[in-house]
C-alpha cells in the first residue's frame, strides 16, 4: 500500500484507489482493539496470519462459518447509520460456530460498495470490530471492493467469515440427548439479522416513520428497534461449556424455531416448547399485528425473543442457569426433550 499508487483512468471509471487507502487508515485503530495473542500479521498483506494456541488439545478441529447481514442493511441505508451492522455480520458467523462448541479465533470481512466513502467504510468496520471484541476473535483481514454501476453509490453489501477451534472430544454431539433433557432459552436483543424481507414489507420501511417513538416499543423508535444489533453469545456459552455437559445448541436465525431447534436434535426425539414460557419481545407482537401474520409463521420466521437454545440434562439445568446468569444472560427454561417423531412441538 503506497501513496504513489493512483490511476486517473480508474478514477474516471468510478474507482478511487486513494479512498481505499484512507478507509484503511481510518479503521486501523478499531482493528487494533481486536488483536489477540495469535495474530502475527498486519492489515494490508495478501493474507491474515494467525497462530492458534493448541495447548491442552489432543485433536484440534477447525470450525468455520460464513454469513452476511441481508436486507437489514436497507434500514442502515435509510437511517444513514452504519456502525452497528458489522456486529450483526460477526454475530451471524460466531454464533453458528459456538453451536459446535468451538471458540472463534479470527474473522475476515468483505464490503462491496458503489462508492468508497472512507468514513462510512470505517464506521462499518468499527461495528465489525465491536463484534469481534464481544466474541474474543481477532479481525485479521478483509476486502473492500468499489463496484460502480453494480451497486448504487449510497449502498453496500457486507459479509464475513470466521474460524474457530475445538478439541475433537469436546465437539457438541447430540447423540447423548435423551427424553427428559431440558431446553434453555438465551434471550435475543430483537429481530437480529433475519426475516427482514418480511419486516420491510410489513412496515413499508421505505415510507415509514423510523424516528418517532412508538408506544408498543416502550417509546423507542421503529428504526432504532429494528437496527438493534444481533446479540453475540460466545463468551457466556464458552463459560457454560467449561462447567456443564451441553447436549445441543441451536442458533435461532432465519426459519425461526421450526427450522433451527430441530437441527440439534437426533432422530426419534423432539423438543416440546411451552409457548407460555417464551418471552416474546414487543417488536414481534407489533410485526404480527401490523402484518396480520399467523403465529406459526411468526415462529417459523423469527427468533421471537429467543436467540439461542441449549439442551442439558435435567439434573444440570439449575447449575447451567446459574452459570449463564453469572455471565450476563437472563436464561430461562422453555421446554423439554421427549420421545417423538416430530422434531418440535410448540404448545
């Protein structure tokens, strides 16, 4: 990366190389916050280098996850708020990785935009770094692609990739799950980063009042509520895994309860969820009311206030809840595992 590198012809085509250099300079202080002991490269190289700590591991296994933010970005564009969607991007990856019992090690991001506005790119990366700090993962690289004519000037897409590590013997294996085990809920912070195509349709967000207080949302605005970043569960779940045998974890994303909870349950068993126990957030009540959406569709699209579910033995439930509470999670029981050909029943 050098100040001597510039191209008038490329700039005339809509790509400003020097804007990319400025964006990198602006984001460096944020990236420095994510550094962990394994980082052994600096931003600007062709690849991010990381030395994992394998101490105490007999068979280290790498676990990777990749995802994006989706059409929630449309809210960021409308509100001209770009410093939180990076948290969503990190969360979508690391929350998946932790379902295997793996500790996230590092993260890489990819930003594609119509026009590289250095300050906006730096805001996006700030959010990514905030998410990495929450997850204990280092941001070791990324890419910003300026693509005029492909994206509108004021729009961008954001995706990411993370790798974690777990000892093979510690991989969460649902084979030990049995009838009578308990399903614990970890509350979500809101809609997270899923179902926004339906959210945008319900509220007609391009024409909605996103800034005024809404009584049903406790006085918060619709825009603020919808843009609330996805909660990152890595640290409390890692704390739980050190003390309690966890038999299954599900990250409740697109597809809601019906798609995600069954992914951690073996054949012949099912989760019976007590509907009355689920602490549904006000935003979901508002979505259902405004959209005239049936309850099953709500539970098959959104997290409904539950960002992650964890299955433990009944005798471990009280201890698991105590550990999660001590680590900042207002966890609670929402159901149990039973002998069933239906992977999930909500009643």
